[in-house]
């Protein structure tokens, strides 16, 4: 069986390259946002998947490595993927949809309250031209609103 890339796969291929990133995150209510920097290499797997491998510093956590995989499942009609990082043990499973240049990925994981409960999250990737993108992370509240806690601004270097 040989999968044939769809237009959604082509959108993902626009992420391929080397990027530098500035991150601003508010991990605790009432505390000022923390800033950090990272670099990311995004590579293609057969034109169907992208693998995003990041390295940087996280305030309070030191050196951090991240791996995000993204693809499109034509049978489901949905974007799918995963996220792992050296500062956590949770495997994040993504399910998402594309609207224009904005890919919204839903996931479930540990609540930021630290009480052991699970919470719902959205990671939103927006392509801004061919050499810039953003990643915004939100925790969904019980009332249906989203609380943003992180923004990463990427700039292509290759």
C-alpha cells in the first residue's frame, strides 16, 4: 500500500526547514511571563508526515528537547500527531483541523493546576507567510473559554 500525499500533506510540508524561536510562557497565574529561545529542525517523512525536533532552554527546567509529529489521516479527514518533551512524561496525542493557514490541534493532558486531573488543550499553529509561524497554546476552561499560556514565534533560518 502506497499512500499518496493530499493537499493537507502539502500544507504540512511548508513547515520543513530550520527555524529559530522566541517563546513567552505564563506558567503560573499572577506571575510575569517567562521568555526563552529555541531552535527547531523540521523534516519530512515521505511527504506524509513532518517531524519537528526542538532544542532550547526552559526557565526553571534548563535544557529541553521536544519532538512533535504531524500528519493528515485521509480516512478520518483529520490532522493527527504527537508531542513529547524532556521536561514531562506525558505523550500528547493530537487531533486537529485546518482552516486557511491555521491548524488547531486538540489534546488532553495533565492539568497545569498540578492536582493530577486531566485537562483539555489546544495548540494553534499559524503560518505567517513562508518564513514565519506562531504556535499558541491554550488550556480549555470548564466554561468553554481558552486560557492562553504560551506563544512561540518562529522565524525560518533555512
